[in-house]
């Protein structure tokens, strides 16, 4: 697994977790979904992704998007 796939997997898990939290806890958890979406959009434009930095420090190899 490389950084690109790890970032996508992490974003997907966060979205699914927020959907479960919206269903079982409160609709306010939609803010988490919005944050994940905005972070994905921002990282696609700027190339800066905090999650990619964490995965790099954990030793994952770089991919096409996050070198």
C-alpha cells in the first residue's frame, strides 16, 4: 500500500464513520463529512495533505499524487 491508497482508504473510512454517527447519534456529524470532502478538494488543488504527511512518517512509500 502506498500513501495515495492510504489517504483514499482513510477518507473513505471517515466518511463511512460519519454516516454511521449521523444515523445513530446526531445529524451534526455531517460536519465531519463536509470537513473530509473539503480536505480532499483542498489537497487536490494545493497538493498539501496532513494525512499524507502522517502516512509518510509512518514509512509508507510515496505514490503518484503524494511524492
